[in-house]
């Protein structure tokens, strides 16, 4: 059996007086799509932020591809191959859409101090940025002002930016949040195409998406992992149904 | 990035070239001095715009770098060193070092804390200069000589003006080049959303520190030229926080994030002050009204308003 791509061991995070991550140990295999579900305040985003580096755990270790990254700064993790998106899409509003993934490419190459060559003349930078936009299917909005894009398109631009970093692990914080019905279906289809490439850890409330996409589902409640397993097993786990999926039978 | 259509850019370049040529040909001493001052303050405003417009940081401390450039030039002149090819790099180097150290500390913070820390450091330089009797303390001192360049004197106001104009244009072109290169790109990305840029592997801190240091070097260079123009240096003229604030006003008047907007802003600001102060001592009030009018009436800046006039 191959070693997992990402492991967390005994990760604890206190915010204020609250234990938001309580002894979390999970393994993410290369190429797997892991969904993390749980009620509001369960600590899902907090866990994602600790993997991405936006937060540092108070205790425990996080290992990525054999490297201890527990206290590594965000940008170093990004260059190791951990890309992410945020719950409210973070984009570069003053840029054209295609310049967002271009920043992802520059960041990955650690090419930020070049002061002479125009970015448009930086070899295949433009081609790679365009390829990232094509991967999320918004090539037609390439030159649109990012600030003026719809919420759904901003989210796609952000995913393209993350993809441009060629991540081996992609963290998605509620990719479906705020999307209309059609946009959600489109996002589901997109995530399906991304599946099998980079490993994906996805926090999500949309249960249709979770159970149709995920290889493994991890359930958090009050900062603890209360269950982890195949979607089918999770769906029928009595404890999960009690604490999260609700009493109604068709959840 | 605010991009202006070609006709406006060509127009601005033509007007600037014509103004420089006319001044060089027909300018008297007074107008040449005034034009040199616009070029020098324009240079300092460009320095502020690198930090304000591209890195998105409000610095109230740029007087420190301007002042260090001026003071080092003056102090070296006092002990008889006037060769610009040696003195100027030393003075600019000192300003660069000051910017590196202050930036390294101030950039640990953002927003209003950044403003306060840059202001606090600049005030340390201000009071430090006040407490140096060897350099005239609060009264300042006169420079015995102007710098020379390779032995060539700069006492002719025409030559001095052309040098200032040349240096301003050179810095503008280099800074513009960098703004379209990976450096300017990633710097603006970090300004737009620092969390996003870090998550894409961008080193926000080092990027901003590089920009701040380069900006300090440019401001220091403006200080060097200023000392040579006025031949008089005092804490209240080159190190006071009013100078930092005026530079911000110039950048905002023109348009932050365009570089040459800073030069346009400096020209407008200094011309306004020059004209209004003929009629009243309360010139600052009228300049203030002009700034408020500019911000309220033409929100995007003079150059963008001009673009709208041309394109519609």
C-alpha cells in the first residue's frame, strides 16, 4: 500500500476558548476525492485552513508527501503543491479573468521578481493561463474584468487560479455555495472531470454533490471526526444521521 | 491597470516634450527652477505611487527617505565632497538602506498600523536631524557647493533642469517596465487579495519589501536633487511629515497606480500652490478644496476623466 499524500495526526486548534479541531487524524490518498461534511461550526473550514496553512494547529502534525508542513507558511505549501479555493471566492478584482490563473503560474514557478520582461512575453505563461481557464470552461470570458464576473464565474476563475498552480492536493471550501441550480450542476460536472487528477479535499453542504462525487466522506461534529468511510456507509451510519443528516429518512 | 488610449498617451508625451524643449530654449531662471522643482517632486511622487498604487500601502514616511538623500548630499558637501558620481550613489544608498530597514519592520503590519509605523519612523529622523547641531539643528544649513557630475558643474539652471527631466523620465520608463513585468503583476495581485496570492505561492512580504525599498531609493534620489536645487536643507523642509502627506496628495490628484499620474499630480499641486499663494496666505485651504473636488467630482483621477472626454 502506498503512503498517503496527506496525513494529519492529532491536530488540535483552539480559537478563543473553543476547541474547533479536536484530535483530528485523517489520511488523504493521492487522487482521491474526500468530502468533509458536518453541521455549521463543526470545524470543517478550520481544518481546511490548517491544511492550507492559513491557520497553524496548536498541537499535532500535518505531513504532505513525506514533508512535515505543520508550521510551513502558506506560500511554501502552495509551491509544494497544495492549491485551494475559499468559501467566498477570492480573486484579483482589478485583473482580467485570464490574469488570475497567470498569477497561479507565476507563484508556482516562484517567478515574482522579474522586472524587465513583459508578462505577455514570458514564454508559455499565457498558454498555461488559458489552459487553466479552458479546464474550468470559461475561455470565452478570458478578457472580462474579474470584478464584473458573476459569483459563479468568479468561483470558476478561482478554481482555474488554483489549478494553474498544478496542485497535487486541491482544497475546495464549499465549491457549490451560492450557486444556482444550473451552476451547481455545471460545478458537479467540472469536479467530476477534475477527479482522479489532484487529490481533492472538499468541504460541502450540498449532499447530492457529496454523495455523487466523493470516494470517501469524513464527518465532523464539534471539532471531532465522528465517522469516516464510503459514502454508502456514511449515509447509513446511525450516529451521523442523528448528529447531522437529520431525523427525516430521505436525507 | 488603468490603460489610457494611444492618443492621450501620445498627447501627454508631446506636451511634456514640448514643455521641456520650450523651457530649455526660452526658460528664465525662475521658470527653470520651478520646472526643476516639479520634476523633483514628481520623482518623489512616483516613488510614493509605487507603494500606494501598486503595493496598495499608504506610507506617511517617505519624507524620511527624501530627507536622508538630501541630508547625506548636504553633509558630504559640507566636508568638501561634491562629485555627484560618488556622492549621489552614497546618498541614494543611505536612503535605500533606511527604506529596507523601516520597510522590513513596518511591513509586518498592514492598514492603519502601517501608516502609523512609517510616520513614527519618519518622525524619528525628523527629530534626529533637529538634534544635530553640526548640521544646523532645527535651522538647517546651506550647502556650500552644488554637486558636479564628472567634474561638470550643475550651476546653470538650464543644465540642471534638463538633468532632472532626464532622470525623471528614465525612472518613469524603468518603473513602468517593471510594472508590466512579473514583479508589477504579482505586486498588484498581492494588493488585490493577499490571502489569495499567498495561497498561489506568492511571497507577499518579500515582494512588498522590494517595492518599498525601490520606492525609498527613488525618493532618496529626489532628495539628492532637491538639495542641489535649493542648496538649503532643514528638517522642516525635507524631513517633515507634511512632505509625506503632500506627496500622497500629488499621487491622488493625478491618479494612483499609473506612475506618470503622479508627475501630473505634482505639476498641478505645485502650480496651484504657486498661484494661490500669490493671493492669500491660506493657500492650503484652497488646495484642500481642489483635492476634495477632484476626489468627489472625478473619482477615477484626472487622466481617466480625460480618457472619457476623448473616447465618448
